[in-house]
C-alpha cells in the first residue's frame, strides 16, 4: 500500500498503530473463515467426518486467509476511518488543510 493516496493526497497511516484496526478486521475474517470450514466440513461429511482432512483444510485457511485478505483489510479500515470521521463532521478532499492530508499544490 502506498503511504499517500495518489489522487487526493490522504496520508493513510494517520498515527502510530493506526493499522491495528485492519489487523482486527483481518483476524475477524480469518476466524469467520475457519468457523465456516469446520461447520460446512462437518455438515457435509456427517456422520463420517474426516477429522484429519478438515484439520488440514482449517490449517490452510488459518495460514492463507490473513495473507490474502491483508491488503483488503487495510483498505476497509481506511474506508471505515474516513466514514467515521466524516460522520463526526470532518471534511475531506478539496483544498482544506485537514489532518492527514498533504498539500498537492
Ligand atoms: Zn484519495
């Protein structure tokens, strides 16, 4: 991810630790995917559940989901941050000197 938006100049990492929210989103998505693998795996294969195969599938899900979803979680977190700051009355874009924006002029 580039540090600043190439169009409007928004600096994405507003402060130290800003992307902890993205980490939490990534964790939640990974937990959801793991739960889905186990539940769907059990539901489809009952009564003879292949526990080892399901464990391998869960392991792969646990390892690959956070890697594949990482860029999307950062984008999602930035979008949520902008949405929340907008709802609190902050203005974005234009020539306003907002915190986190670098002047492009
Ligand atoms: Zn932008």
